[in-house]
């Protein structure tokens, strides 16, 4: 139990300074085996759980971040120098099953203690170095990080008499709704906390990691910019990219709202190009539609565009124009190949390609005209 008058601050500080450093997550030998028996985790062969990565900051900011990522908020409130709190720290926090589930949530570990620092070795880019951390909660660089949400949590979780029961667990959904709370002043079984978080994860649905959140925001910004430029294909891909990452967030709501507008813009562009597939403009229209077809791969328009290209190729009224366009493309490719060989000093290879380009089938193409000017001494093969 904690209240503002629970223990004078100077006594807590003195006790903490005298207390031996606590190593919470990595222990060897018999203690590991005992924990494995309690949690049901195999001693060997099981994948190590991820380390606890708690929030470093205020409660209000944590709630905003949990809502953005659509992940549950798991709160641990732990007091110093009390047996049940120490047991919670020793058994609940390092529980492998809870650590695995915690990786999909936002975790607050609140403790109002001030502890001596210690240095630990870490590996960064293959190099071993050291850094200073809190000696009792080494997942924090300094005690101010685990103290940051304490006052806000006291105001929210205190009892009517002003005391706050510790240790305490609370789990909230991304929208702030309470899923469950364990405030018996005793350390619960790790499985009880893990089950409460599992329930919240199911109710919340898929969430976002911090990396995914950054990518979603980037794609949203791209979608807005591309839509403003009427680049509907690019905008559609951006909105669809958001929805591929999240279906249950404010970001998904925006993407679902904007994606149909982008699709409508794509369809209008398709119809404008297709309307030009008539004698006199068919070649350029077919070229434009071919590029459009490459852009819309993976979109709802992909099949329609491919079918329209096939219909155009089968249209006798514009078949000659399309054939001439294809020959021009082939000739352009040969010209590039011949030029590359010539630039590399491979004269014989270049001449072989030039002779192919000078064949009658490419007569009248801009590429053949260019080849005749660049290599006037080469004759068709």
C-alpha cells in the first residue's frame, strides 16, 4: 500500500542506497530452473523471450501512443522495500510468457524509488561498450524514467482513502477502456497477469510496432501529397499500403475513406486513355495504356486494363498503328544496345546489332534514322 505519507522520502532514499543491486531478468543456475518450473517454460530449447522495453515518459503520452498503435496498455505499479512488491518484481516482470505478450503491448513500469546507478556492458554494431543504468530496474537508463508516470498513476489508481495498493496491475484497451485490474496488494501469479493481457490483445486486434507506425505515417503523408497532385495510382498504393499494416486505427479509417477516391481517379484516367484508342491516336494511346497497365499491377483495375489492351491489339482499325509502335520500341532497344557496345569499345558486337537495326522491318523508325547518321559506313546484314 502506498500513499503520499506512506514513508518519508529521505528514509526511502536511504534504504534504497543501502539495498544491494537487483538483477531482475538474467540469472543463472538453480534460480533459472526454479522459475522455469513455476512458469512452465522448458529449461532448454525454448526461444528466449524479448527483453522488457517499458515506456519512458508520462502516462498521458503513453495512452496517446497506445491508441495510435492500437495496442493494449499494461501497467505495473511497484513499491520499494516491501515483500509482495519484491516478489512481483522477481516473478511477474521476468515471466517468459508475459514478456512475449508484452512485446505486442505498451508497457508502463512505475516505481517511485531512487536507486544507485550501475554500469552494464552492451554490444552495439558488434562492438562491446558500457552504459549506465538503474541498478534495480536496468531496463531504464535512469530512475527518472520509471518515476515519470508515478504521480499520474497515483491520482488514477488510488483508493477512496488516498492510498494506492502496491503491487498493482492494470490493463487497458487502446481506447482507454479498462480490461482488468489486480490490486490486492499481493503479488499475483504471472499467469494471471499474462491471461489478462492476452484477453486485451484479442479484444484490441492487430496492433502496430513503433516501426510500423512510422511507416504508416509515412504512407499517409505520401497518399495525401499524391492525391493533391491527382496521382491517383500512387495515392491508391499509399492508402492500400496503410491498410496492409492496420485495419483498426484512425489511420485505417482515413485510408479506407480516401482509397475509393483514388480508385475513382484511376478509373477516370483509364477511361480517358482508352477513349483515344482510335485511328490517328492509337499508337500513343496504346503506349500510354501499356505504361498505365504496369502502374496498376496489384490494383482492382489490373484485369480491366489488360483486357482493354488485348481488345486494342485485336482491333483491325488500329492494328497497323500498334504494330508500328511495337517496331519502334524494338528499334529503340537495339539502338541502346548498339550504343552501349560502341561506348565500351566493343566494335564488332556493336556492328552486329547495328546491322539488325538497319533491317527493312525497322524502316522509317526514328532509331533506324539515328543509326544511319551515327554509323554511315555500316551496311545492313
